[in-house]
């Protein structure tokens, strides 16, 4: 594993996280895949730095990460394949691993996946719902112009609503959560498909304060939208989200294996930057989202995320039960996990 778990990580966990986290955690946002499934040409609109962290992640590797990072907790992941892979292969592997390990699974879709195939995935194959992604949209749409309905069309939403299934939604567009098209479509989905369990991933990709805008002035009026804070270290985004929709509609996600990365995040010139130990992830000089440091003590992305969440709970005055709801119980309800 690149950036092997070390004593500083153990210290951060022991002193700042172990006693804060509940005994059981449900991680609603993880990816498993094998390197041979990857289709490198299908990365439209996607950042490339995550590939430096993990070229593949087997279910065994994922469970090993949890055992190392959270020795005092039991972590139950919701498994998704990688949307940058051949979807047939990655979905088959996810289904196999979910059955073998008795874990919930999500089905990766393309914009033109037949609705009946989605219905079969849930009704006959046991998937909890769907993972659409912006790269799996029509090829003629430029990356910067991809809208939610371009990769999560209405015919898919109708099936989702009918089956009361889950969608893990990574919104596109440079404006992220403050983009008015995204906000309008999220609110429309909330109204038109009230039985669909739509999880807006990464708090709508609001990774720095500039990404937030006034989105939650509108989103607070939604009735059904859910949110996860996967791969997000911005406590202000978590505070705004929980304050707007309440702790009952927010869940923990990690985006593992990406969050095993050794880093912390800053804002610079209106862009998020992952600050990483020099040389650890190769030549990153051409990546606008990466910045190197010579600091000795840099812990892992997942710990940075959870530390930000702890600060958010303290700012909001959340109690132990509300924290446990966000880290475990809400996901139990949404995914029907025992």
C-alpha cells in the first residue's frame, strides 16, 4: 500500500477519533474493482489524481483497510464498482463480492442502460440501487456541460422511484453545488420522484468554501434528498448541510480506497489542493489539484474527513445519538441493513 499506515496515523486515531466514533460504522460510498476492468479512455470530466492512490481495490483489500484504520470499530461498506471501468465486469465483480461477504451493493449505470436492466438488477440480483456517473453520458456532450439528466435520465429515475431504490449521485459541472442548473434539477428530482433515495455524494462536491455558495438556502426546502460527505474535509460544508436538512438525512461515506491517501486539503486560488508528502504519488507538477509538502506528519484522507466531521458536530452541538445516526443508523434505514 502506498503511504503505509504509520505511528502518526495510529496516534491521530487513538487520541482524536477512537473515542468519538461509534462501535459500528456503515460506509455508504466505497468502490471495488480490478485493474483489468479499467477503461482509461472513458474519463470525461473526471480528475485523474485518484488513480495515483489505487490502481485497483479488491473487496479483501477494502476490508483490510478498515481493519487497519478502525481497529476498535466494525465497518460495513456499501460496495460499488468503478464507473471508469467496463461496467459489465465491474458490476459482475461487485455482485459476486456482495454475495460472498453479505454486503449491500450498487449497480453502475450508463445513460443508455435499458430501464428493464435496472429493474432486474434490483429485483432479481439484489442490488440496492444505482451508481450513475458523469463520464457515462452521451459522448457529444462536452465535460463542462454535463447535467444530471444526461447521465441519470428520467427513465432511470422512474424505475428508482417505483422500486424505492437508492441512487449515489455525483453531480457534474464546474460550479459544483453552487451551479444553478444542478440545484434546479436536484429540487425537481426531489419533487417528481419522492420515493427514490437520492444521495448527493460529497456534499455536492463542495470541497472548499467557494463551492458552497448559497446552495443550502434552496436545498433546505427539499423533502427527500440525502447527502453523504465522502472524500470531503470541509467542515463548513458538513455544518451547512446538516444544519439545513437535519442529521437524519446525512450519512457517512469514505470513497475508499481513495481516502487511504496521505494528505490534507487546502483552498488556493479558488481550487482545492490535496497537500501530499513530496514524491509519494509520483510527478504531480501538472495536476492543479495536487501540491507537495516536506512536512513530516501528514495523516490520511479518511482521518482528515472524520476530524472535519467531528469539528462540525461540535459546532452544531450534536449529541452522541445524532452522531451515531449519521455514521451508522441512517444508512441502516436507507439500505435496509440489519
